[in-house]
C-alpha cells in the first residue's frame, strides 16, 4: 500500500469508550487519530466502545487520518471489531495490535479487504519479522508499541531509550525499505513537556514520521518536532538554488555553508519542502 503524502507528526490515541474525548478530538490539532478498542478499553466496556465508536466515526474529523485499533484475533472481540469497521466509511485504516508475523496481517486482511492496514510493532517476534511485515501488500503504516515491547524485553525505562534501540532500528529499516509510514511509541509522562520534547527530537533524528500521543497536551510539541524548522527550510531552498546554479555551469557538486551538495542532498531538500507544503495544506 503506497505511503500517503499527508503528514503523521502527531497521532493521538483516544479510548473508543470515551464519548467526550471522541467529540473533543474533532477540534484538536492531531494529524491522525487512533481510535482505540484495545488496551485503553476495559473488557466489560469492549462491546459498548465498539458501538460508541461506530457512531462517533460518522462525525466530521476533517483532515485527520482516522485509524481504528481493533482487538487481537486471539481475543473474543477482534473479529467482530474488524467486521464492524471493514466497510465503515469513517475509517481510513485498521490498526492491528501485537503483530508478530505476516500471517497476523493476512487474517485481518481477509475480513477487511481493500482497507489499508497498520501494524503495532511491539513484540520481540514482530521485531525479528519486521521486514516481512512491512512487505505485506496491504500494509500502510507501522506504530511502535514501546510499552509492550519494554514489557516483553524486561527492559527498564531510560531517557536515552537504549534498550529500545535494536527494535526501533529494525522497524525503521523495514518501514523505509518498503516505503511505509512509521510513527514512534508514546511518552507516558504526559505532563512532562521537556521529556516529551527530547524523545520527539530523538525520534525525528532517527527518521520517524511522527509520534503517537496519549493526551491533547502533547500535540503541540510533537507537531513542532516533526515539522521542518525554518532553518531546515532555508537550507533546503539555498541548496536547491546553489545546485541549480552549479548544474547550469556543468558542475554536479555545489557548496553551501562549507558542505558539499550533490543530487542526493537535493532529493532530501525537496522532500523537506514537500513536507512543509503538506503540513500547510492541513486545515485543522
Ligand atoms: C491519560 C488520560 C487517562 C488522562 O485523562 P484525564 O484525566 O481525563 O485528562 P484531562 O482531565 O487532563 O483531560 C482534559 C481534556 O482532554 C480530553 N482528553 C484527555 N485525553 C484525551 C485524548 N487522548 N484524546 C482526546 N481528548 C482527550 C478530556 O476529555 C478533557 O476534555 P474536557 O472535558 O473538554 O476538558 C487520558 O488522556 C487518556 O485516556 N489517554 C489515552 C490513553 C490511551 O489511549 N491509552 C492506550 C494507548 S497507549 C498504548 O497502548 C501504546 C502501545 O500499545 C504500547 O504498547 O506502547
Ligand atoms: Mg501495546
């Protein structure tokens, strides 16, 4: 499934059972919303949340991408979740939790034919199978589930996320190799702005498209971190101008700010400008 050109800087989870939050999200500056039926919904609330969400998704969420996280097929709810949202016009994609193998995607694709699939990458086996998962023809995006991954690894929370690096790296490589969207895991301390900012910057440096979030307070920081900065845009424009001038003189290399600029840097520069245009095109 080709990667959409739209931005995914901020991807906000909303429990499918919380009517007030579902309504509030129609006015929030999130690039995408994950409507959650899995971990954020208590077992006794699962059936009600499914019905509430099916109704809520008839509302206008504007340009925000609408992704429904269903329960796993190893639970009593997953298949019914998939069936209810398969043909729902308010659903852009279905997110499958704890994807470990390509067969996990096949099972859901059978019930939601034609709907783009997203995969929660949060099991040790999923990390090892990331390339095969990313190659699935129905897959559009990957979401890091760093809480579940930490649990499986028995890892401790560290500000530098060292225990996560192998998994994050494997999934990034897989997503990039197959041109899929990939968004980073959540930052649990939702009132800690400095911690969130640092983790967003780290994710941006690594190449993630954006970050999953759990609270509206986190939107502004993620939107800023995953958008090109003014300095990046200025550099991109100057690189393109300098390279065009070099080409006009029969040269394949220009120099900007003491660094060489070749065709491959122009690809990045143009992608930076395109990302800014896509963000500007969002009216939220
Ligand atoms: C974390 C929360 C439980 C906090 O809830 P609450 O105490 O109600 O927050 P506030 O009072 O500060 O809320 C202020 C207003 O904002 C709205 N709100 C809160 N959260 C959201 C949200 N996520 N989306 C939209 N709107 C939201 C409230 O309704 C208030 O509105 P108003 O009444 O107008 O003032 C809560 O934020 C929450 O439930 N967050 C989501 C938790 C969640 O989805 N968890 C599951 C995903 S994380 C995960 O599973 C990752 C992965 O799988 C892994 O393994 O890592
Ligand atoms: Mg999880």
